[in-house]
């Protein structure tokens, strides 16, 4: 799934406008990238990413 397909699917599932989804996903990618770049311990950075993903998944329920 490419970026555009991801944005379209998120927009469809969430009911959020396509442009807004693109902004949010771009920001999320930047946050994750910064976290991984600035982490001294890559394993801990991935743990943080997984925690964020779990939070978002549980928020949906």
C-alpha cells in the first residue's frame, strides 16, 4: 500500500477529509522519524513506536 492508498483508506474508515488525513499522517511520520533519529537506543525507540500504535489501536475501540 503506497502513501496515497493509505491516506485514502484512513479517510474512508475515519470519515475525516482526505486533506486532513494527509496532514496528520505526514505529521505522524515526522514524529516517528524524529524519535528514531534522536534515540540512542533503537530498541527503545521501536518500543515507543509500538506503544503509540497500541494506543491508537485501543483508542478506536
